[in-house]
């Protein structure tokens, strides 16, 4: 077994503001092995996207990585020079964004945007780069790639644009792809196709994939492991089947309960009360306690991420027992 | 594209036609050319005789029609003052004005876009703040004052640059131009700075505002995520997006510069159309005023057409076909 593709240790990403420091990512540690798909789940503001951007070194100022290590194939890239990061970005670590309507530059043709990506990392001729681009488009299921290369983004549908973005990410056969909710803006059928293709690509090429989403049902069928984030911290992590079938953290359980389909028709979906806390000047203790039905005095101290079974960690003083959910519990 | 151009040309023809009526009626109303043309000692009979020979005894609509028939053939009548065809007078002076306005505009863009881009991308640095403060100054200082100060400083105090005239010109493609001689450059630089300063300030502010907007776009972040270097992210991805609004504004401002270079031309005795217009208005030289206004309208229409075409080159989402 070689070193994991990515190993994040105690990552802290802070945004200084006038009112105080926003700890968007607060001590997050995880690993992704070669060919593994990690589903990173959380609400808006949980820090999941910031985690992704931290790995790429693309945090908008004044935000910055305040602590921790990001080991990419053993190299700590939080200390890498801007030049070294540029070499890694797009070549070894690629990213796919949420909104395909916004990720392609509207005034540049697809071929320009793909060829420049090839040539940013390798000295190849325009002709060779174009051939690579066409090949990448074909690999993500775009028919007539030569013609599509001559299009402008606005001439393509949303699904098509996201395929172009994915093809662009795949140009250099990266070791790691960070996908930030790439299917949320798409039709369900297109979403299914893209999920299937991404999974296949990772299996075939050994690329590690971090799939960031707020939608548990998407990662349930895609990921090998799930990591649930809440207010900048990991609250539960484990193999996908374990976390979905036997969630231990009340928050994870709430997320699963709010997915349609688990309940009889017409029954009201479960809703987690309250909202994600603001990340400024957080009080000590468990960050979920104000929304949690199981909270007590013990929850005023921050629980550690404890391993309940191999690979299954929970940050909770009162985890549910390791038994499957019954429908009545889901509704509770 | 062709349909678009033809449609625009038809619109332009309409604009020019309406314009010609307005100009003609307006000029007709503001004074009697006989008062200037005929000496005060002339008898009433002489006056009528001259009025008849010039067609001034005819009703307005007939005069307008006569004017129009001649105008479409390029004949706007002879200048009362110079006794030469008025269109010829204007065309003779047009290169000087165009040259000045274009130089001013190019200077404004070449200086304004990089400064504005810098101020937008590094908006918290001292340099960016200094640029913005400077642009406020460039905006608010009156044109004539800037011109006079430049003359005081560079012509009077240091004696580096001449204060008036066009200097040496060379004929390029049958047009007398001064930007191709060193001496001509010396002459054009002060009036061009005077004319272009406020436009440069405008472009700085516009470039900064759009750059700040564009740099937050996902596609800029994606360009970085692809591993492109900053030179390419800024020089291609950001620059091409901010050039769309800048082209529009520059085009409109160029039209305004050509039409209203009057003050600068007067201060620097630049022998352009603007100075001719002022002189003609003072002397009630109708044919020249009318011809000037028509020429300016044609120029503005042409500039707008070019801007629209450039727009579609810069932004592929703009379709020149127009109506569906």
C-alpha cells in the first residue's frame, strides 16, 4: 500500500473580518486513497467548499490557511511556492465547479480554453493540444468533439458545459479531482449520466475523487466513504453503507431523515430545526447542540472525533447505538 | 452580418434626413444672412435682387428641397465667408480634428485600461488608491484650464513643446497628417493630453469597476484552477471580458471628442473642424454650419456602426442579426 493521494491534517482556514475571525474550516483531517471516492457532505456554510478550495490553494483573500498540513502524495502543499501550486493545479489536482453556466469564460471558444490548459503544463503544439482536447471531450461522451471545440460556451447546454469542464479537468489525467457540487445545476437524467461516467473514470484511471455535495442521495450511490461536515468540523465519517444505514451523529441522522423517499407518501419530511451557526466567535462545546434533541450539559465541551468501529468516526457525546434505523426512528 | 449593416445604414439615412430638416429649420430661424452679406448702404432694390439670386425669397420648404437636392450630390453651397464650397472647407480640416481625437482616445485607452485593471485587481494597495484619486482629478479639472496649464508649464516655462498649430505634416494616402513627423508629434501631444485626460479618467474608472466584477467570476477561478499563470488569467480571461464595455464607451466618447473638440482646438489654435465651426457660427456662415453638422452626424453614425461590429467580435453572445 502506497501513501494516500491526499492526506489532510488539522486543516484550518480562516477569514478575518471586522467582527472577528471566521473559522470556515476548523481542524479537519482526512485521507483519500488512490482511486477512492470520498463524499464530502454538508449544508451551505459547513466549510465543505472551502476545504476543496484550500487544497487547491485558491482561497480568496483575505482568507488563508491558518494551520495544518495538506499532504499531496507526501508533499506538504500548504508550504509550496505559488509556482509549484500552479504546476499542480489543473495537472495533478483538478477541480470541477458547481455552476457550469459560470465556469467557462463566455468570450472564449471551447478550444481556446482547453488548449490553454494543455499548454499551461506541457510544451505541445497547438495541433497536438487540440487533438488531446477532442479526445478528452469524446471520453466524457460528447459527440462530434471537433465541432464542439469551435463553439462558444453559450452555444452549449448546461449538461454539455459541465462535460466540457469535466473534460478540461481530465486533460492531464490528474491524481485528484475535487468536484464541488458539479451536478446540482443539472437535470436529474444528466446528473445520473455524469455520476456514472465520473465513477467509471475514477475506477479506470485510479484518480482519487472528492465529491462535495449537500445531497446525501447523490453520494450514496457514488462514494466509497462519506464525510459529514458541520460548521467547519467533521461530525461523522465512515464507509458509505455504514454511515447511511447506521448514522451515529444526530446531524447525519437529520440529513438522512430529510431526504425524500425514505418515508411513506404524503408524510411530512423531517426537518432539522434551526440554522447553521454563524462561524464567528463560536461558543465552546458541540456546535450542533442548539439544534440537537439529545444535547445535555456534557455537550458544552467539544466532543472528540471518536472511532466507533474501524473507519467509522463520530464527533458526539451521545451517538446512537450501532443498530439500523427503523422507519419510525427516521421520522422522529 | 450583411443584413445588420444594411439595416443600420438605412437607420443612419433616416437619422441624417431628420437631422437635415432640424438643422435647416433651426438655422433658417436664427437670423437673416442678408444682413451680413449685403452692405448696409445697399438699396432695398439691391437687397431684393440679391435675395432672389440666392433663392432666399422662396418659401422655406422650397429652399429646403433645393438644399436637399444639392446636398445629396455633395454640394452644401459655398461659404459666405470664404467663397469656397463648404463641404470642401470641412473635409480639408477634418483630418486635423480626427487625428487629434484619435490620438487622444488611443492615449486614453492605452494608459487608462492598464491603470484601471491594476486598480481593480489590487484595489487595496496604495498605488490603486493613488490611481483612483488621480482619476477623480482627471474627471473634474476643466478642459480649458488643463490646456492653459499645460501651455504654461511645457511651452512657456520649460519651452519643451510648442503651444499652437499642427507643425510639420506629411501626406499619407492623400491626407495631410502630423502624427508621422517628429515635429508633428511635438505639436499634437499637449492638445491630445488636454482632450484625452477626462476620457482617460473615465476609462480608468470603468476598467476598475468591471475588473473587480469579473475577477470574482467563477470562470476566473476556474482559469486559475486549470493552472494558468497570472499573465494569461489577467491578460486573456479578465481583459477580454472588460474590453466589451470599454469598447462601447470609447466609441461613444470618440464621437463626442470629434464633435466637441472645439475648446481644445481653440486653446491650441489647432486648425480643425471645431475652430471652423465656431468661426462660422459667429459669422452666420450657414452653409458651413449645415455641412459641419451633417458631416458630424455621419461620423457618429459610422463610429456607432464600427462599435457594434467590434462588440460582436469581442462578445460572441452578441448576435448582429438582430430581430428574429
